[in-house]
C-alpha cells in the first residue's frame, strides 16, 4: 500500500513526460494510454495494428502508449492523472473500488479470465487437491498468477502453504523450468501457456470452477473521464475494435505490424516458425471477442460478477455490484463502423 500511495503521488509528475500535447498533433486529440505489460508480445499484436494501420488517426486521435510492468501500476497512473486510460485485468480496478480510486471499465479486451493452473501432460496431478507438496511455477511470487494459485488452493480446502510457489520468470525460463522438472505445475496466463505449448510442451488444465465464464479485463478510466471524455473514449474503443477486425481477417499482417513497430518481438527462430508461433498466441486473444454479432468491447455483467465473486472469496475485495466499476453505454458506438471495409483493407 505504501508503494501504491507513492506511485499515485508521483503520477502528476509523470503525466508531464507521458503526454504529447505539442502543436505537431494538428487537429488530433492527444491521448495518454497506459498498457499493463512489461514488454510487447504477440498477445498485444492488436494494439500494434491499431497504430500501424492508422486506426487512431482515422478516429482523430494521437495516442502515446506507455508500458507498465503490472496492472496495478497502470491503474495507479490512470487514477493519478498520469494517463487518460489504461488496459488492465480485473484486480486493480476492483481492489481500487474500496480505496476510492474511482476507476471503471468502458471497453473489454479479455472477454475471458486469463489465469489458470496447468500441468504437463501425463502428470500425476489430476486436481487442485493433488498440488499438496508440489511446486507451482509463477512469473513472480507477487504476480497475479501467484495470487490466483493461492486463492484457488484456498477455495479447494487447502492452505496456501501446502504447495510451494517458485518464481520462474518468463519466456525460455518458464519452458526450461517445466521441461527440467523444477516445477510440477504452472500458474500463468493464457498467452504464456500458448508460448509454452509452442515450445513442444503439452499441458493439461486443472479446472477452477469459480473462474469458469469469468471476465478478464479491459480498458479503464476514471468516472470523471467517462462523463467528460466520452466521445474520446468511444473513438479510442472504435479504433481498437477496427484493429481486432483487421487482425482476425489477416493475422499474419497483424503479426508483421507488430514486428515492424517492435522488432524485438520477432525473436531468432526461422521466419516460418516465428510467424506460425506468433499467430497461435494472437489467436488466443482473438477468440471469443464478439465479431459475429458485432459486440466487440461488450462487457457481460454476469461474467464480471463472477470475477468479483472470485476476488471477494479471496478476501481481496468486499462484495459490490459489477456496475459500480464498469459501464456498457459505449459499446454500441464502439462498433459503429464498417467491418466489411476493414476486412477488405486487411485482405490487401
């Protein structure tokens, strides 16, 4: 909490260096966007497409994107005025409700809960109860995946100390840890699991009933901005929706947009393998978004409530209505564009 307060107090100072209000913006509205990710990867290829294909400019926006290592830090930036909006999972906004951060979601990005527990194929671990005495690999002991693992064990009658949480970092470290037997199970999020499977490791999920059909997170801002900057938020959401449609129509082009803007994501594998693996990761993010009925960005109240119930069961929040921290009044405007025109652009 002391760290949270410190970051909030520093947000006003950081907002000056994070903004871009120069005259060079022309008639474009400047927007400061905080994305909760320590680095770019194929799971965020859509957010590269929206920039590379000019969808921000089509909506009259000049967006400056800054990365933050965690959803908590992204939320603190938005709450403190260091960013106009941010992309983050459910936890920081829900927890911030009790801290009077006054944040709310206006657009979905993760329609499904992204964290899970998984084990290598053939493991003798068949249920969460079987994790007793085992080692669970997490990116860091303070990560959301680690919190998910502790909570899942608690909800299944275990003490969080019944299993050991082992920090295994990201990328090759995770793959080496599971292949070498350093850990017996993993508590990661969806695109990390796909990266592990891309490396030839077959995994089996351990069902956690409490997060089945739960919502994962999306774009959040302050309640003040929802009232005062509704048009800007709708335009931002619409630009991202166009990028989703583009990426679904031509995932290879989406990955190449990512590589063009962020060459470090290309990796060292031969192009054919690198492209195929990246598309598999991107596909995880494209699934279930609401293309067919044109409801991109829609937040399902029942799914959001399941997420809040899970966090409440962990003792992380008090129970409150989902509508306290989200609005669904913008997704109709967010989908007000020609899907067909974007698909034609992607085909070219």
